[in-house]
C-alpha cells in the first residue's frame, strides 16, 4: 500500500512540474529574446553595449533611405527597446509582439539584398520576428505581468491581430520611407 501511495505522489509531483514546463520555457524565451532585442534598441538610442548611439544611428538611417533619419532611427530604437522590455516582463504581450514584428519586417526589408545566411543578411531580424509572432499566439505564460490580469490576451485571434497590426504598421513605415 505504501508503494502505491509513493508512486501516486511521484506521478502527481511529475504532473505538477510538467504543468509549469511550458511556462518556464516561455519565460526563458521571453527573457533572452526580449532582453537581447532591448539591448539592440539601447545600442541605437543610448550607445549602450558598444552601440553607435543616437547620432550615428540616425545618420545611418538617413543613408539607408529612411529620411528623416532622426524620426526613423528613433522609432526603430524605441520599438526595439520598448518591445523587448515589454516581452521580458510579459506585459501587453500581443502589442509588444506587434511592435517587434513590425520593426523586424522593416529590418528584413533593409537587409534583404544581403541574402538569408550570409552574415550580413536578414536572418537575425527574421528570427526575432518569428519569436515575437510565436509569443503573440502563445501568450507570455504564467510567469509574466500579464498572467491573471484583466488585460491578459493570447490565442489565435490575438496572435492574428498582432500580426495584422504589425504588417499594417510596417507597410505604412515603408510607404513613408519611399514618400519622404
């Protein structure tokens, strides 16, 4: 009888751990991915982590055809920094994902001529966009500021909405790039 009780307890403990495994995985993805993206944004805005800083970033955006560079460079840096931090904390996750995906669509567009796996291509922004899109659909998990809050949203409708918002914002940005 005691063997049966111990076996049941072990099964219950394993089931409890399995129940949080996905949430732990989502936490790891959010913290690493969101943290790296926020760091990229801070490089553009503040020159942190050996970044170029705001002046050099805005000048490079001018050279890439995103004129005025001050507007588009600031927008890119703020989008990466803010979107990344929101994902780290799991806060308003569908909106955070939309910010990141929209920004990364523009980064893919800019780096398209470099090819996919060339080291100067668009593989990194594509990877960031894919991770953000996945988080838009799955949600941030249990270990997030969204969890259990009235504003917590995830699932197909919210994921699809985030992607649509991202595509619309990215297309509008590209139109402004070509018009201005």
